[in-house]
């Protein structure tokens, strides 16, 4: 792990190179770690330590939860209002949900999503 300090807006600012590690939990994502395939290049800023971390996000940290059933959704498998309504995206679903798994779309939403993906 290498650290360098850069000046940014007149403030010293620490950039930590996390290399192959997850910037959120520190988990190893290198080849053979089991996290390699689904890792995603990521960076984050820690307000407390004023550290900017540069590295990867492991699948656990990058996955999200469905707003309707709380099941975790894999990276890129979530469905947002944009996926269903396209350019008519209302910003959220009728019940206020924003991120849904495939199973939780109502038949009507499913139909719209399919129509939009054509
Ligand atoms: Zn992680
Ligand atoms: Zn769901």
C-alpha cells in the first residue's frame, strides 16, 4: 500500500493506493481471492481520516439491496425506474422504491421494461 500527499485546493490531501484491495472493507480482490471476477474499480473519500482511497470494490460492498424484498442484488442486475420507464423516468416507482430485483417488478412494470428494452 503506498501513500502520497497531494495538494488540493490549498489543503494537503492523502491518496492511498489500495492496489488490489477493496477500498470499503480492505478485502483482497486479487486473482485467486475469489473476489477477482466481480470486483469493480472504485475510489472513495474518508471524511474522518481525509484519505482518498484508490483501488477496487469487492462484490459484497458493491452489491445493493432490493427496496421491496431486501434481497441483495448483484452488480448491474438492479432495476431502476429508468430501466422500466426509459425517458419517462419518474425518479422512483409508484411506491417510492428506487432499486428493485427482477422478481419484484409488477406484471405491468415488467411489460414496460420489456417494451423499453426492445
Ligand atoms: Zn469490500
Ligand atoms: Zn426484490
